[in-house]
């Protein structure tokens, strides 16, 4: 069987009140349309057609990596009209699957079920929902057979109580679409050509319409406004949290966990409340992330602890490290094993060898720091001269006293010690002690004179 998918993605979605096309609004950091296309691709269709509207170019430019046929629908005259625009691109003998681009949580298994039900007639995915208001209702006859779908705007008082709704996921042959779509009219409350009217037409011709209910209605929720966008986002996040917990991660509160990317973890990792993960995150065993941490494209090896309010971006961190609280690790940073980074320490584009400690208030930028070196409180690399960035190279076992300014380019060799408060402008050789500060003067009785002045 040749399967061709039609994804409806035209229009801004008036209820979104946005300049961005609706299907580009994100769930879990990905455009809704990406999620739908990913679910669709699991069925390996021979072709996927995406119907886009006046902002089609904005949409297409984001999906260059997807192999899809873009179909233009100049004016949004309804879902039936949208499918009609794709119809000429379909093979005559193909089976079609229609999916709406604003339904980002749909699972491949549900799409497959729909295709199976639509083999010799029409397959339709429905759901029983707690709040059907705004959705198309499934009308069944006394024997339970589907008769029609009625949209909210056209509903009668008795039909209001029906809680089985249309998901928008439908499968049938290209042939049947070709028979019924051109017959549909816009003679309804919204003046639109509804794809859903196809059901009543097919039923009146004795075409078999098989409606199957989805197991979990949350999967087929559509997004029409930003309230629904937030609801769908939370469901997605909850599912991700549950998947991680099932893999052995402790999540303090799944309602306060967000992942906008992918996470791979070992066993016994733990995340406290309000952790945000973005991009690609890889954690070893027993990595603990404190509350309010943000991690973006980060690899962390086993037994490392990231304490609360720490932000780490594009960095690789070894095992048995302790980072934070309130640390900021910026792109291009590599920390080897057993590194200790404390509060208000910022590190950018730097490599710290194992055992390095920077416990408080430091800035390390464009630096290479050898094993077991200690960076005192308030020490900074002056990596920028107002025009260019320069590197600071520090050897093993170096002691950098508090409040030192290391003016790059600079090399401090292994075993050296820099006295607190020094401004270092010239290279320091192995095992040297550098004191670069004015001599202290103690003036007898100066305290009294100071207060009298
Ligand atoms: C639609 C269904 C409704 C169903 C609900 C499920 C129809 C008439 N109604 O209603 O039965 O319960 O979805 O969420 O189908 N689109 C186009 N071109 C158009 C109109 C829409 O491409 O001319 C696309 C939109 O981008 C959207 C999708 O089709 O992704 C659905 O359209 P929308 O207006 O959101 O339909 P609903 O009112 O939600
Ligand atoms: Ca919708």
C-alpha cells in the first residue's frame, strides 16, 4: 500500500493572536509542526504533503531538512478546502492520512491505527474528553455507528452534551477524497469548507466509517490559543518527566521540570525542582542537579553535583565535580574530574584540569588551568584588552591569591604562587612566588587624625 500523508498547517491561527504561523509555536522547544512531522515519519509514508498558507515561506525555511511536498493554500477556506489543495499531488491509488499541524502530541501508534481502519472506507480517530466545547462532535446512530461530525458552531442543543470529539486524524483513499471533497459546501455557521462534512457524505453512500477512540485523549489535543499551548506543553513535560523517572531518574516534582531537548542519563540521577534542560544533555550515573539550574547542551560524568541556581551552557564536565551554587559555566568550557567551582564563579571557553578549585567570586575566561591549581576568591583573568581576547595558561599546583588580576596573554608555570591582590602582567616561571602590590605603611596615631579631619 502506498501511504501519502497530508498535514494541514496553513494560517496564523487567529486565536493565537500572533505574527508567527500557529504551527511554528513550540512545544518542548520544537515547533508543533516538527513534532507532527516526526510522528508521521515513523509510518514511512511514500510522500508527505504539507499545506501552508500566506506565510508558507516562513514555515518552509524552518523545515528544509524534512523531505516534504509543500502545497499552497492561498486563502484559508477551511480544512476540507486545504485537503483539496493537496489532492492533485497524490497518486490515484494512494491511501491518504490527514493530520492537523496543531496536534503536536500525536503518537505514531495512533496514526498507524487510523491508517489500518481506513483501508476500505474511512478511518477516524476520536476521543472522549472532559471538555468537548469548541470541538467537532461525533454523531452516532442508535446502534453506535458514526453518522456525521458536527462542528461546535453548527451544533444543536441536544448535541452539546456529546463528549466524543473528532481528533482531526482521518485516513481514506485518495479516490474517496476525490469523490467527496469537491462536493462539500461552505453552507455552515463559519462559512468554511469542513473536511468533517465528508463523513456524512460517505455514510450516506454506505461507505464504511470506522471511528476508533484513542486511549489517552491528551495525545490528540489541538492547540488553538496560547492557553491550550501551555496545557499541551505541560502534558508533554509531564510525559518526559515520567519517561525519565522510569529510566531511574528521581525528579522532585514533575510539574516543575522542563526539558526542551533530549536527555540521556545513567542510573540514580536526581533533579530538584525547577530544573530546565535544553538541547542535548548527557548525564552519567548519580549526577545530582539542584533546584533552579539551567543546563543547555551539557555532558556531565558520574557523581558530579550541580548545586542550586547554576547555569551551564555548551560545556563538558567530568566526574566527582561540585559546581555551584550560583555558578555560571559558559560555552567552550571543559572541566576534568574532581573540579570544585563555587558561588559566583564564571568560566568561559576554558579548560580546567582535574582537582582545580575556584571556590568563590572568580572569572576565568580563555584560560587553561593545570591540575590541582587553586584560584582564590575574586581572582580574574583579564582576557580582553578592549580589542582582542587573549589566553591565560596556568600550570599544575599553582596558587592564585585572592583578588589577583591575571592580565592576558600570560603564562604562569607549575608550582608558582601569586600573592593576593597582585596584578600580573609578565609570565611567571616554575615554583616562583610573585608579590606585585604596593608596600603597606602603618602610620602611628593616624587613626585619631583621620577621625578628627
Ligand atoms: C478541527 C476540526 C474539529 C476537530 C478539531 C480537533 C474541522 C472543520 N474541524 O477544528 O472537528 O474537533 O480540529 O482539534 O476540521 N487549516 C488549514 N487550512 C484551513 C483551515 C485550517 O491548513 O483553511 C489547518 C490549521 O493550520 C490547523 C488545522 O488545519 O492546523 C485545523 O484547523 P483549525 O482551524 O484549528 O480547526 P479546529 O477549529 O480546531
Ligand atoms: Ca485546531
